[in-house]
């Protein structure tokens, strides 16, 4: 984590619960370009270079109700969605899920392909288990996203405390 810069940038919330009218969004639901564009349009936002994009799925409620299911399967970002957002130049993508990406994976031959597309190939940071419920409840779609994380040499993940200022 010593190479991750602090972030102070525009945040965008895509409320997938509102878009799908399902709370939580069912496990296995992939968010690709069409879903991302529809959610952005519904929110009245345009995603741009330097943004942090957060997905609200309602799935975090399962972390205490059914932790095994919360870890084993989830809605999330698909490969096409990851490539699309990386192409827009976003700096980080997060969700209220354990792994950000859709599980089960879209293809059975790849493990965590979205992580590979985002972090390894494009340098886009991944934010997991982000509490998006308050933002969604308040209808916040744009905000100042601030993140200053501990910088430990050799660490590959870290507990962080992001702040959304509306």
C-alpha cells in the first residue's frame, strides 16, 4: 500500500438497487457498460477521468445475516464494465460487496478477472466492503471522495476509512 496515493476527488454513486428495483441486487448480476450507463443516467451524472465510482447493491446487509452467502456469491462489476470504467480513466471503483466483482464469475476459466483488468492492467484501485447505504438513502449521487490510507511497505490490502462529503 506504500504506492497508493491519497485521494481527494469526485465520487459518483451508482445505485443499482434503485436501477434494478431489487434489494439486495441478486447475486450473479453483472454490471457492464449498459447497466453502468443506465445507472449513471438515472443518477443524472456523467463518469469522467479521475472519478471514484461506488456501486450500491444493498448486499452488505448480508454480511451479518448470512456471512457465508455474502462471501460466496454477489452482484458486481463484470469484465466489460471494468474495461469500460478503466477506459474512462477512473482512479478507483468500489462497492458494498466483499470482492467488487460479480461472483460467480462471468467465465468459469478465470478467477477474479475484474481485479486483473482494473489493478494489474490499468492501475485502477479497488475498494471493497464500502458502506454505501447512507449515500443511497440520502440520494447522494455526487460528492467529494477523500481517502488517506496507511502506507505500509509490502502490504497488498488495507482497512481504510473513506469519507464522502456532500
